[in-house]
């Protein structure tokens, strides 16, 4: 598998346990920043009633496409190129948008684009599910997350662990309401917002 992610291997089971409650009545998942495709393959196999749409930046698209083709899971759709800041997200609407470990990699303008795109793409009644590390009240949830943030910023100054409050404000600005904030292993969170029915 190209671009194999050890953290995906570690977090997929705890995320699965949350998804069992969250995705029982869902139909179509749009995943933003699918990386290697490990999550797409793992979750699509366990939720066969879902269609799973993986997406990636053009620069990481080829590896994702190869990985998905090798496994050929029926309900994983061919990946699409998606940069959250492209003018229009050229994807089908979805009743779930999922992204893992992306908001601290993108710069803040891209995080803003992400929420604008989600606001336009998520169906009424749908859920946005975001997995990753966050700060609360300006504080890290652990010393290791503080160290991780330093490491991220040294590698790329525009990246960094996001403040939950700032991210939640972007979600609220596009009409989403926070439904759950679940503490996950390794000092990560699973954040779930819902878009009200019209
Ligand atoms: C740390 S990886 C996480 C990949 C995968 N979701 C996982 O959990 O292993 C961050 C991903 O965010 C994607 N990404 C970064 N900027 C992006 C953008 N502007 N639009 C869409 N995806 C982006 C990268 O291509 C990369 O695959």
C-alpha cells in the first residue's frame, strides 16, 4: 500500500465503534483528504449499505487510486480529486462528510474553505464527522499534543492543531450544530455536527 499510515491502523477500530452508532441510517459518505484510502477500505467493508466517496488533492490522487484499485471494495467509489479550496466541490451531495487528521495539516484559509464546501455539499439532516487533535480554551489536551503542534509548525508554519472554538464557529456559520464531541485514544477527538432538516 502506498502512503501507508500507521495512525490509520491504530485509530480505525475506535472510530468504527463510534461509527456503529452514527452511520446506521446513513447512505453516502464523502471523505475529504482520504490519504492512502485505508479508512475508506476499512469502513466501507464494515458498512456495506453505504457508498463511500474517497477524495484527495491531485498530488496524492495517484497513490490513493492505486491502493483502492488493488483492493476493489464494491461500495468504494472511484476516487475524485478534491481540493477544499477549489471554486466548487465537483462531487455528489452526501448525508455524511468525514475527514480524519486533515484540519491540522491544512492552513487556516483551507480550513475555512473546508467548512464552506461542507455547508454546500452536506444534505439537510446530514452529519459532518471530523477526527483529529484539537485545543480547548487555548490549551492542548496533552503534553504530547503540544509537542506535536510544535513539530507540525516547524515542518510547515501554516499547519497546526486547531482551536475547537474557532472550528465550531466556522461550522455554526454554515448552519451546523454540534451533536457530539467524543474523546478518542491518543488525545484525539471525534467531532460530530448535524445540518438541520429544512
Ligand atoms: C495527515 S493526512 C491524513 C490522511 C487520512 N485522512 C488519514 O487519516 O490517514 C492529511 C491529508 O489532508 C490532505 N489535504 C491537505 N490539504 C488539503 C486540501 N486543501 N484539500 C483537500 N485535502 C487536503 C492531504 O493531501 C493529506 O492526504
